[in-house]
C-alpha cells in the first residue's frame, strides 16, 4: 500500500519558517518558545519566526494577505523548504498555503505526529503512532497528489472504476481497522496484567506531567531503571513499568507514561488510549512539574485538563516540583508540604541530583498505610512551606 505517513524529512538541511499568531490568550510568548523546542526536537533548522496578532483565522489561508507576503519573503530570504504553523490547519487551508508558498506546509498536529513517529520504539508505540497519522491524514487526501483523478482501468475493469482518491481512502480504512484490532488485543493483555496486580493488592503509581518535566529521570532515580532520558520534548513515548520496594510497606508498581502538552491532538489521545490506561487505572499520580518553568501553572492546567479528558481527574495526586537544582532557580531546599489532613501533597525535589527522593518514598509509604483516596489534589500556588527545620518557598 502507498506510504501515507505525514513525516517530514527530519535533518538539519530542512529549514523552516515558523508561524504563530496571538489570539489574545495571554501565553503567546511561551507558545512560540514551545514551538521552537518542538521544531528543534524534530531536528529541523529554524530559518525565521513570523508572529502577529489576529482576532480570528482566515477561513481560506488562516492568515491575511499581508502576513502571507511576510511569510513568503521570510521563506525566500532563508531558503526555507518548510512552513510550520503553531496552530491546527484545516485541509483546505493547508492545501491553499502549500500552493501559495510552493513548499510543504504543516501544522502543529503534523509536527507532533512526526516527533512521535521518530521516538516510538515499542511495537505498541509504533502501532499507536501509525493509527494517529492515518486518522489525521484521512481528512487531507483531497488533491493530495496530481494522480488522484486518474481512473482505475484495464482488462476486466471496464466502466467508471474508482478514483485513486477512493482507493487511498479504502486502503487507509482497512489499515486503520487492522491497527485498532491489534491495539485492542494489546489493551486486553494490559487488563490481564492489571488484574493480576490487583489480586495481590499492589498499589499502582503513574508518573504524569508536562513533556520535559523530568518524569523519566525521576522514574530512573526511583526504580534504578535505564529508560532513555534527554533534555527534549517527548524524549520517551513508551510506557515502562517497574516495581519499587518501600521499606516496611512492601512493593508498589511505578509506571513512566508519555508526556503531555497543551493542545495535544485528539487523534493522539485516542490512539494512545491503551497506553493511557495505566494512568486511568492508577491508585496514585505523581504529577511532575518543572519548577523552573515560567509558565508552570499553565502546564499544570494543561495536564489536569487532559487527565479530565481521559477520566483520570479523580485519582489522588502528589505534586512533585522537580528541577530545583537549576541555576536559574532561587536557592530552595528539598522538602515537602502536608495538607489539612496531614498527608504529603507537594514535594520539592531534584531527580537529577537525587535530592528529595526520600520524601517521595515517604509520601508513598504513607499512602500505602492510609486510604490513598483521601490524598489531596490541589492546584499549585506560591506559598510558604515548612519541611522539618527548613523553611522554603515553592
């Protein structure tokens, strides 16, 4: 069957013009910076960045005529072969923009899908990424290639036949059906494994958080695993599960999950439903936050919004403020805060240096001893916290 991948040729010879419009959401600067990190993670060189303010997108080209000229000029000056929009484009807008700029135009969803396609290592991860790509591409087949109007003909195939477009749609539909069937089988296997853990009354802990918050580093430090770690967005996609022994309390199962990001494509959420089942079925969530991020509150909100979308918002959370060792951070000591019920609900730590790991173990030990459903789930605010004899600020 034809290659339906939305993949971009990912190498530094590929230069892109980045386009991001401010629709008055108040976080545009952070969104532009996040787009740059996504592009760098996809190994694409940044030629120029075009920004601007807009009330509503143009139905035909997303941006106005003046901004079209600006993008085209920027592309010519840096010899760009790619234009990347920090927004979701409709199939018609993407087609019109490609014809105008005479180069490949992709949106935020396609960029994230391309990164996922490069990072997926496990069989399940590759199936999930392929499913998301095909479902995203299925709406973008119209006039996708110059041969779409050719009729299928030949001996024994007289009559109008079917167009190449119809053939592509039919092949995509068959492949999507097959992928969903295979993922359903993997999901059943996960359910069997979870039932086995539930019969032994083992507490399940999932590490969740915004991408590049340090989840995998924390997972490795806790469980002594060797999962891939890198300072980039979506460094790891595949769920990894390990046992963690808590002194005097026994073992818990800890799972490292895929990182979240704002405006995560719905096709990815649906495709990764089997992987996210580990989060949905968890007893406790360790919500890892980059304490040094300037927009950490928005990142927490984005993670909680996605947790609500997958019906995991009622699971007790422990906020883990990670990366307190960074140089741009004010000097704070590792510590924790208890809620009004006396349970640990926030922890300051550095997964890289190991500071604060004992507090995470302490929180899990207390959660095992008590009813984990009573754990607090508060939004993070800056306030004074006392940990032992050390007074510090979140």
